[in-house]
C-alpha cells in the first residue's frame, strides 16, 4: 500500500468526523469546567468541547489508572477474591496534547514493562486517542523537555493549520479509522504543507517559558544538600496537588476495607503523592523523607530524572499552575541550574 | 466469645457525634447486635458499671464534672477513642482559648464572677487522658465511624487520614478555590475524609475535621494567605474555629499585634 | 511475566507457627494451588508481599533458600497493622501471597568466592536464606563467615540454629561470630566465655577485629537496620572490600512490590531506583551512585 499517512480535514468537517466517531466509542474531550480548568468529559458532539484549551487539570491518565478503584472484593470465609473486571467499553479520547500523549507512553512503560497490568493494557487497547496541536501558555515548557511533538502513542493527530487540520496517522488502528471515514478527508496539497510550516513556526515562537535540560541530572545530584530545598520546603503546603495533577506521576496507595460482617470487603487502589507525609514512613516510625524539603527534593529529582532518554517531566505546566502555594517547578530547576538567583 | 462491651459517652458538646451513630440507620441494628452496649446516652437508658472494652467519648472537658467523668471512663476502658473534634482538638468550644480568659467570658455572658459554676476552660479530652485512637469530624462522618468500629472488631486499628483535603479534592477533579479564586481554603492543613465536601460546592474548606496529625505546614499556609492579602486577624480567626489552640502553637503563640 | 493484575495474590495455608521472641514469629506456609507452588522459584534476598484480607499487605523476606520441600518460611516481627494481623493467625488459616519480588542476592555470580555475611536484628531473615543456599551448595563457595549482632539473647532469632552454628559451625563449613549489646545479658556473656574468639559484647562492627584479613576473592552480604549499614560499610572498606564486592539488602516503605506505586523510591535525578524492583539488594557501588540509599 502506498496510501499517504497524512491527510487534511476542514474544521467544518471535523464535527462530522466527531459525530462518526461515536461508532468507535464513547467520546471524551476537553470541556471547560471552571475559570481556570478543563476536564476530559463525555461529550455527544465536538461542539461541547473546547479544542483550544491549554490543559485539563487532571490529565488523561485518569482513563488508564483510575483515581480510585477497587482491585478486588474478597470473602474471607469462602477464601476467595474476585478481581474487578476491566472496563471494556471502547473510548475515544479526543483532543489530547502531545505532552499528555508522551506522558501516557512513559506511564505505559511503568505499568507494562516488568509485570503486565491487565487493566492498563486492556484499557489502552480499547482506547482510540486523537491528538491535537496546541498553543503554549505561560506555564508550558514542553519544547524544553522535547515532548511538544508526539511520535507515537496515538491513532490520529490533528495539527491546526488555520481553517483545517493536517491529520497525521500514528497507528494502524488510526489508519483504518481514516479509511472508514475516507470521504471526510482529502490528500495534502502544497498549500496545506506551507500552512503547516507556518503554523509550526508560529507555535514554536510562542513559547515564553523554557528550561535548559543538558546536565540537569548531574546538577540535581550535586544539589542534594542545597539550601534550595529548605527555601521551597518552607513555602510548600504538602498538599499533594502537584503530583496528583501530574501526567507522569504514578504513585499509588493500596488500602483494605472490611464490612461489618467481618467477612466481605475490598482492596482499593488510590492515587497518592510523594509530597504527603507518610509516603516514606515505615513501621517503627522511621520516615525516609520526613520533612517537606526532603519530599520536595524527591519530587523534583524524580521528575528531573530520565526514563529511556526522556525526562520524567513532560513540561505540561500543571504542577506549577495548580500549586496553591504558587511554587513553580521550572523556577526551582532554574535555580538549580544557576540561571536565576 | 462474649460480645465486646461498648460505651458511648458525652461530655460538654452538641451531641452531634452520637447522633451520627444513631443516623447509621441501615447498619445500626447490625452494629449494636455485635456489642454489649453498656452506656449510650442518646440511644438507650441502660447503664452498666464495670470494665469497658471500647469507649467512645465525644465533647470537651468544660466542667470539673466532665473531668471526673472522663477519668472514670479512662480507668474503666481498655480502648478509649476520642469521637469528633471537640474531643480531639477542642473544636468551636475552645476557639477563644488564648484570646479571652474564662472569667472574662463568664462575666460577659452571665454577668457574674468566676466560681459560680464549676466551669473550666474548654479543652479536648486529649489534654487530660491518653486516647488510643480518634475519629475526627464536626460531626464525625458516618462511614468513617462505621469503618473505625468495624476495624476494631476485626482486631485492627481504625483507618485514619494522614493526608489533607486537597488529595480528595484532586481525586474528585474539583477546581482549587485558592488557585482559581484566591479563597482562603484551609484544605491543605485539614484531614481528608469528607471527600472534599466544601470544595465540591466551590467553597473553601473551613477546617471542620481539624488539622492533619503533626501538620508542619501551618506557617506555609499562613504566609500564603498573607500574600493573598488576608490579614493576620482574618487568618487566625479562621484557624481558631476548628484547629483549637494548635494554630497558635504552630505560629509560635498568639504573640504581637 | 504474569498476564494478569500484578496485585492479585495467591492462596496459601499456614502449616506451622513458632514464637521466636516476644515480637517475632516464624510462620511456615504452603501454597494451596499446585501450579502456584511449582511456579514459585526464588533466590535468597527476594521477598514476597504477604497479605491478610481486610487489613493489607506487607513485604516480608523469604528466609529460606529454595529446596525440594514445598513451602516457605517467614520470620515476622509484629511492627504495625498488617504484621499484627499476621501474628493473630493460627495454623490452618489462609494467607495471601504475591511474589517473589526483587532481585535477590546474586548467588550464581558470586560462586567460588569467600562469603562474609553480616546480619543485625531482623536483617538475619534474608541472610539466613543466603547461608542455607551456600551450605546447600557448599562446594561452590570458599570460606563462609557469618557475623550476627543481637541486642540480647531474648531477641536473638533462630536461636537453635545460631547456637548450633556457634558450636558446630566449623564442621558444617561456616564460622559464626556473635555480638550482643546488652552488657547484663547472662546467656550471651556465657557464650563469650565459651569462645572469646567468636563472641563479644558490643555492636556487630566489633566482630570485625576477630576476622582474618580479607582474601582477594571475597564478597560481603549484609542485612540489617539502616543505621547498621554506615558502620558496617566503614569496616568493610577498611578491610579492603571494593564497592562492588559489598551487597546489602535495603528496606523502604512498599505497597506494590512491582515498581509501580513509587513508595520505595530512592535517589536523585542522576539515578532513581525503586527498591522493590531494582533491589532490594544493591551493591555499595549502587549506593555511591544513588544518593539517599544508605
Ligand atoms: C524488602 C523488605 C523485606 C522485609 N522483610 C521483613 C521480614 O522478613 N520480616 C519482617 O518482620 N519484616 C520485614 N520487612 C519489614 C516489614 O515489611 C514491615 O515491618 C511491615 O511492612 C510493617 O507493616 P505493618 O502494616 O505491620 O505496619 P504499619 O506501620 O501499620 O504500616 C502500614 C503500611 O506501611 C507500609 N510499611 C510500613 N513499614 C514498612 C517497611 N518497613 N517496609 C515496607 N513497607 C512498610 C506497609 O505497606 C504497611 O502495610 C521487610 C521490608 C522490606 C521492604
Ligand atoms: S512535573 Fe509538572 S510540568 Fe512536569 S509533567 Fe508533571 S505536572 Fe507537568
Ligand atoms: S515519587 Fe513523587 S514525583 Fe515521582 S512519580 Fe511518585 S508522586 Fe510523582
Ligand atoms: S502543590 Fe505546591 S504546595 Fe502542594 S505539595 Fe505541591 S509544591 Fe507543595
Ligand atoms: S480547593 Fe482547597 S482543598 Fe481543594 S486543592 Fe485547593 S486548597 Fe486544597
Ligand atoms: S513498592 Fe511500589 S514501586 Fe516499589
């Protein structure tokens, strides 16, 4: 087959495509929910979505690892437990940004590399991801982290090039989707290509925040005893928000609950955060990260480390945008680099 | 095995925590059938002396009589649980401690001198006796209380929340009212467990579940609110309502101004 | 690789319980399902997640070495919620297991070497597995010395075995050295009189002076509380051990055991490790590369 993996769809026809996608699965798209926040919510038509959004407060990882879920229910007398069946409903995530796609790719590695997480893999298989290009705001620095472009991990990617989108195919599933709705798409023209060049130029020029990455890991290591951690630790409320909104954080907690009959109950998994006091606490009372400064240092080091040549931070800006204390992750690292005082 | 003996006691307070237990309509019968209830003021007139396996105590110590009763309960009980924020931190009853003295208050309200009542400065029971566990809330959450009791029956300790309201706020995807509206939310200081009830309505948390154990971030919250333009008085008033004297302690006492 | 949820446990039954000290029990168990039993292959130093439904799970070292006999032995200290619930179980009760997890000690890679084992307190649990393995494959290893530090006789774990090694170890191929902290401990004092070249009052580090000098073909394997590592490592360095000749097993808070939940994280941007998955056994060289490990 020599079919091109690039197509074009007009903005007018996109809503039709959205309509057609309902056959593929339940559609979730970014919807404005408050002054500063968007959320991936179920929509019937794309008109309900705000495709010009900057970021959702909670990233799309919520579709793959639920914020709260029952792993299994148990019955002590019967000496058995029943795993919660994985959700098999097909989903379409419409309008996912490159940072979030890259974050999902890395998250999948954590969940699938050594032990296959049945839930994660089934959910990913049942999901169609349609990416979309974006314009950075004052918190975005994905260009610095190299995650402003999604190479893989999506079915189709829409590049906004004015009154139309350049459509990039990212998987066979995406290719088949295009074939299925072929009448809505057309071939790329020389004009489209030049619009794409312009759009990319404009997008790249609009970043206001940046962070140099080279040598960062060594600088972090040598700053282990830096007063910076105390300085920000004092401001930090240890509320956990930065981790809970981070598309790359994966920490979770597991807890059991028993019913009043003392026989049945369930084991639950919940998102957790390394900024919380008990993250490093062990029996007997020793806490490996007892202070807010130590926990902040751990968080920034975890995010600043590399996973297969990609930093564990995808530059989405959420942690800074949603920190009630106004602590800016990039500012901390700029200080570590000595770029600012 | 004989049923564990359970006592539910009230000192000075609104009785709301006992009421929450009575409100567990669906589980109440099942629950009481698992215990030998030796004392439950709001639920039954039965009173039995002797040792108690598990005692719940709500309210503050506000009179000499309260104190005597508390010490007796402690002496009789194997496990003592502070039920609700009055018992844990003093709650609303202790909110002016450190601001006005008891005799000033008696004079303001009754126009008489101290000594007329056997009144004491309202303090949580934790000021006077050791407690094995506590179940927070003003009033306590039904679900959490039930889980606590169930865990005890199961030979385990009651689950507790070591993290703040913000965690539940984010897990439920509620927008942050500090970030979005600059409201003086106390969520970062306060024990989770209410499923972020106030932020779910777009309201700032006023702290009714009391501060997270060993909260080390009072100063950070205080500074953050000052930076947002709230005055020291605003902030202290807020903190005092449910954080008892802890707010003062963390900020180094009710000093200057 | 398991093709299901890594958090799903296997069923086992308790076959024997021994009260070892006031706070430690040895629990023996056997898998309920034959395939679970035959699939369960482990190395000394690996651990399992041991669970009680309705309470939770705790990481526990397997304190034996794999043998033909089916079943596992675990030495459990009553230290909190889950371990208390484990202590409340009786023979015949069900218990839930996930694992084995972690890397374990590299027994095959260190074949042919002299072994210096150092254990403090509960750290003996994983080290006991190492010793069993080495004695079981005695011809594969050189000299074996085992330093064990206890607070007092009452808190000594595996007393019978330890005393047996103390008195007859040399015939079995292991030299056992014992240290005790409590000066008023009568039993330990008697042991130190019995063999003053093998037992002394003090910290485990005091035993190093009793050792011959390091052979050029030896490795050290350590298990103990966090504070023991710093001092032990100092002694080992003095003896001339290279950083890649020292293996230690670390303890951190753990939830998942499979590298997902993040609780056991350690390190900096340069090197992040998850103790459950990348460890729990690390070399001193790993520790030099990963800040905060010891
Ligand atoms: C690799 C490894 C091997 C271990 N081997 C043994 C052993 O052989 N015998 C033994 O008695 N103990 C061992 N421990 C320590 C044991 O896991 C803890 O004592 C136990 O988890 C305490 O749990 P708890 O619920 O009783 O305590 P709580 O204080 O009630 O802890 C609550 C939860 O915190 C976590 N937690 C607390 N302490 C620890 C800890 N030290 N390590 C990991 N998670 C913790 C657990 O998830 C636990 O469920 C080991 C720990 C690790 C990491
Ligand atoms: S660390 Fe902050 S900027 Fe980076 S991915 Fe996480 S939330 Fe986004
Ligand atoms: S350790 Fe902290 S920063 Fe790293 S994944 Fe966990 S919550 Fe996120
Ligand atoms: S969001 Fe801000 S205040 Fe909250 S834990 Fe993170 S850095 Fe601290
Ligand atoms: S609204 Fe309040 S509780 Fe919620 S995240 Fe913000 S500060 Fe925390
Ligand atoms: S215990 Fe979960 S990552 Fe190590």
